[in-house]
């Protein structure tokens, strides 16, 4: 990683995928399991992992999954 500055030139021609945190708002807590979140995440890309509050079900405002998106 490099620090960003105005003269930085980014070559995105070789970029094929990008990991992105996705929040599922108002998702019923019964769908917060690994299997359910994996199925939901796979609709967007390749699920990588869930954040700690989602796995522990401690912050129930939203579920969050890291997904590798093409």
C-alpha cells in the first residue's frame, strides 16, 4: 500500500476483483448464520468472512460480510 497523493497514478488494468464490506440492513437475526450469510454473499460475489459483531450477534442493526466482488 502507498499513501495517496495527487500525482499518484493507479493502473487498474490488472484489477480483477475487489474485497468490499457489505451491510445487510434489517436482516432477520435467524439468517445471521455462516451458511445463510454465505448464500446471501454469494449472490454478489465470493464471501470471505463475517465481522465479529455479526458472528457473535452483538450489534443487531445490520449484518456485515466481506465479499470479493468481480
